[in-house]
C-alpha cells in the first residue's frame, strides 16, 4: 500500500514536469503592433467628444480641436504582451499622461522588450465644428481719431452690437476680434486681419467665419448703435424684502429720488415679522445710498398700491387697505418727517388697480376699479369727492388702469376688459382731468387691424413739456405678433405714432414702462423674457434716424432672474439722469442713465 | 361576446378618425423672407433714416455646396428707389455657405414724405434658387414667406 502511494506521487510529479516543459515550448511572443489610438473625452476634460486616430503603418494621425494638448491621456490597443514606452516611460492605455503639443513617439516592443517599433503620433488641428467670433472690439489705440477709447461688442447669438458715441465717425474703423484656430474671417469675400483691416460701419457689416476645411461657416452681423448715454448699476436695496409694485419718482424740487414699496412677507414662517410685513416703506436715494424715510407706517396693504409726488415734492401713497373690510383705499402723505392719513374709505366696495397722481398738494386724484367700474376719488386738501367719470363713455369694466400727469393735469389710461363696450375687444381709453373736469383724449380705441389692445406692454407718461406719451401693444401690422407702439398726443388734438413699432415681439409678461428725458427723448423699458438669463432691455427713439435704437440689456449678472412681473419703474430727473428700478428676489435693483 | 364587438367597433372608429385627421407632410426644402421678428409684413415711418435688416432663410438638409437665392426688390407707385430707400445688399442674390441658414438683406430707408393715397409698398420677393430644388415660401398653398411687403407711412 505504501509502495503504491509512492508510485502515484512520483507519476504525478513527472506529469507536472512534463506539462511545464511542454508549456514553455509553446510560449507565444507577439510581434510589436499598435492597432488603435484615440483620445477619449472621459479621460480628457479638455475634450468634449472622443477623437479617434488613423493608424497607417507607423504613423498615427489624429486631428484635435484647439485645446491645451500638454496633458492628454491616450487610449491605445497593442498586441497581447507588447510593451509600450514613450521616452523610456512605460505607458498604460487610458492612464498615462503625455504632452502632445508636438509629435511624440510610442515605442512598442514584444513581451521581452525586443524588436522595437516606433510609432509617431502626429496631432493636427481639427476643423472647428462651430466657427464663431468669440470676441469683438474697436481698440482705442487703433481707432484713436474716431473713437479714442476701446469699445467692446456685445455678442448675442449671431448679432454683435457695439455702442458708440453719438458723433463718432464710423466710416473707417479697425476691428479686433478672436476666433477659433484655423478659422478664416471674411467680409464680402475680403479676408479680415484682426486689428488691421479697415471697414465702413455706417451700415451693419457681416463677418463670415469659415472653418479650416470650409465645411462649416457662420455669419456675424456687426451693428454700431449710437448711444445717448450710459447705463450703470446703482446699489441694490435689500435691507427689507420688497414686494411687487415698488415705484420710483424724482422730487421735482431737488431731483432726489424717492421709492415707496410694500414690505414683502417671506414664505418662510420664521423669517416673517407680523408687525412690519405687508406694510408701506419709503426710501430716498441720497449720495449714492438708500435712506429710510418711513418704516411700516401704514396698515397692512392689500394687493394694490401706488405712489406719487406733487409738484412741490410732497409724497402721497394710495393702497388697498388690508386691515378693513371691505378692503377699500386709503391715502397717506408725508410731512414734517412723518406719515399721516389724508383719506380713508375711498370706495364702498373692495378696490383694485389703484393709481394716483397729485396735480398739487391739494389736488390729488385716485383712479381705481371698484365693482367692475372705474371709480375716482379727488382730494381738494380738505375733503374727498368720489364717483365715476362722467366723460368716460359707458364706464365699461376696466381690465387695468395706469395714471400719469404733471402740475396741470392728471391722465388716466385704462384698458377695457374683453368686449366691455360696443363689441370692441380690449379697447383702451385716455382720460384727462384738468383739475376741474374730465375729458376723453381717446376712448374705447382699438387700432385698425388689431385683434385687441395687448394686456401687457402698456404705460402712460407725461413729458417735461406736458406732452402725453402712450405705449401700447397690438398686432395690427401682421395680425400675428404683438409689438410695442408709442404714440403721443398732439396740441391739435390728434395722436401721432413715434417711429415704427419696436422690434421686439411682446411676451406674455412684458410689463413695460415709458419715460421721457428732459430733452424730449422717449425711452421704453421692458423685460426681455427671451434672453437667457432674462434681462431688462431699454430702447430710445433716435431723433436723427427716426428709428428705435437697438436695445441695451441690463441685468446684474448675479445669476438670479426676476420671476413674473419684474415691476419696472422708470423716471428721469430734471437734469436728464434716468432711474430704472425693478424687483428681483425681493430686492430692489436700480440702474442709472446718464 | 358583446364586449368584443364593442371593442372592435371602437377600434374601427378610432382608426377611421385618425385617417381623417392625417395632415399632409411637407418636407421639401424651402426658402423664405421675413423680418427679424418673423413677420411677412412691416411698416416703416416715412421720415425714418436708418438701415433695417430683413432676412432670407433656407430650410433643408445639411449641404456642402453653396446655395444661391435670388431676390428682387420692387416698389409701388408712391415710392421710388433712391428717393425713399436704397437697397444695401448688392446683386439681387445672397449665397448660403455650408452651415449658414439665414442671410441678411438690408434696406436703407430715407426721410421722404409719401402720398398716402398711393401704393407705398416696397416688396422683397424671392425669385429663384440655385440649385432650383427649393420651394419658394413655406410649403403649403399660401406660400407664406415668398415675399415681404414693407409699407412706408407718414406716422
């Protein structure tokens, strides 16, 4: 039995030795061979997609975009057992980093490190798949005579706008631009050299950008917009949350801007202040800073409120009083450093869409909707007279009301709800109160060819010279898209249009504002819902071209966008400084024009 | 059994209904002209002194050879080229290179009062393409976008 075991072990050992010798004899040594090479986006953050090389003999050719190639990871396939080295360093596919800014050689040997084959990796430039102008400017040193300073273009899609001074000579300007490596830039077939080529920019100039192999082109139109002034951001007010409806006005006596607003009640319960939330606040903007001139000085404010300054600079506010039932209108004024009530219960039923204008300290007009009618209150310094407007035909149910005025007259703009009168769809009215009586400047009006007066994109203002300006929206021109249309009321009792319609299709939330500078220039501001991020755009009517300017887009670039109605408010002081405010994330943003 | 017949009947009605609502398929390449906001009509003030950009667009599969679109600018009896407007884009044609789908056509408007009793329109009309495989205007009987009519008005 013991002998048998010995024989079995011996036989097994002999078999193992024989097997081992047999295996050694059959070892396969693959000749060096590199068959595939690529750069994968997953291994290289600078690449947006995978780039596969062609391997031709010992040449490896790959085209990469214009990216930093100093630290790229290659993925390669070699025969089993092959060893790959670059400058003596062993390579691992998908792991090892190399500098591909210039050609490098991959040396592949068999598993014994013998029979080396050198593969040269040639990296060339791939044609730009999205040729574009990525920067555009007129450098001051290259346009010293015409401009004297550098002007940087704003690139929006394929349009490049450059704001230039009003009187600049734009017939011979040298543009500086950047584009992707290998791209060619031409204008009317003439190759452009950044910082060298001269063009006449009296009309828009189209730059064609062509990629390396001509397979993709793009066109960029450069338009120079003559600017009357410049918009700059002012300090944001965020001491307390600001509710919708804040309004900025300028004291006609000393040009100091005032803002009145309702304090916003935060959604979070622990952030609320029941004593102050939803009550009125007032601010002044003095020496570049906001000053509080009234804090939670009212009853709780309902859904609507408005603010005005009399010609002598006395502030008045009107608001839907949320502390009474029904919620009717209360009016307060500021004098001697405190706020006091000058009118309560202006109305007998709940009011809405409340607006007011002070012709004088003792002539304040409140217009509002009550019981589906326009309802007016007039303060004469000691008492209120209330009722409808006799001159307003049929007192149709209003959809919206706005007010404006000066020291002589108050004006009410209103849009009738649906076919409230004579089957006219959302007709609009402009009514004038001269301190004694009302008259109609326009009633139940709908522009010929329009489906309706737009229920966004409207506002009314009175210019420093007393001219009434109106911005409304309609689709009269093509029965399809709604555009802003600005009109003014002439001394002869007619209305005339200011320029063509503004080149912007009204969105459903285009709550616009109109303001007139002391030199008579008309400005319109509106939320550009189509921009990303959303912006507040401002255009002005260019008296030289009789055309609306290209828009200037304002936004603080903090990544926070306004939601819904940004509650624009827009006014000029007597020296031509513009103040434009809006609300974003319960903060009051302001831009100044000068 | 009754349920089976009801289901069959419902399916038949549904199929018949779908067939009736089937819309014609328009998938041929086409070319159109419009304003910057996509309209085929526009109004300009008679006193305007500015250049306005209009656009000719093409809709087709990706292409490698340039496509040429010819256009003509004509006007009514109330306005005249050189007096009321100038065509800035030369040659009556725009060339679309590969990757470009919209080309500008510009008119410089001049301050000149018009007689409102006359035809004060300026029309940009597409007259042909090369290659000639493009439908002029959006596909469909209305051929919307085959021309853009701009009316000059005393505002």
